[in-house]
C-alpha cells in the first residue's frame, strides 16, 4: 500500500520550534520552551514522539508518548500525577505542525505549539 508509506514519510523526522504558554492563570508553572520533537511511526495510525526542550543549547528529554493519527491530526489525552487531564492536539500542514495543549474538562488552552522540519 502506498498510502501508509506516504504518511510515514510525511510525519517521521525531527521537528523544531516553540511551545509557548497561553494561559498562565490556568497553568501558573508554565514556561515558554524551545522544543525538538522526534517523530516515528511504529505502527499504523500511531505516531511516537520523543520530546526534548533546549536549555542552554542542550537537549533535555521531557518524555515520550504515542499520539493517535487521524489523517493530518495527531492527538494524545494524558493524565498527570495529580489526576488532571489534558489533550495534546497537533495538525500537520506540510513541513509545519500547529498544536495546542488543552486542559480537560474546562477547555483552557495552555500551550501553543509551532514546529517545523
């Protein structure tokens, strides 16, 4: 099948840019970050992300997770150590990814992500 190969080529690779705070009232500890996301596709409809932030010119790993792929949209719902839920929602547009982190169930958008290849 050519279609899954097309999406693997379109998503896999290193994406760099920013993850900026948009609502410090809802997420007071938030800090603007320069980020690098390393994307792979281990299986159909799954995109694995290893996320780094750049501090003093060095990459610091922030974690890894699998996002669900639906066309050009990637989503991941998570629960933090305090039981709070949030949704990572990315849209891939060519060589750019536009995304948000939204707190659930309230819907506060607390981060805006802009990365590119």
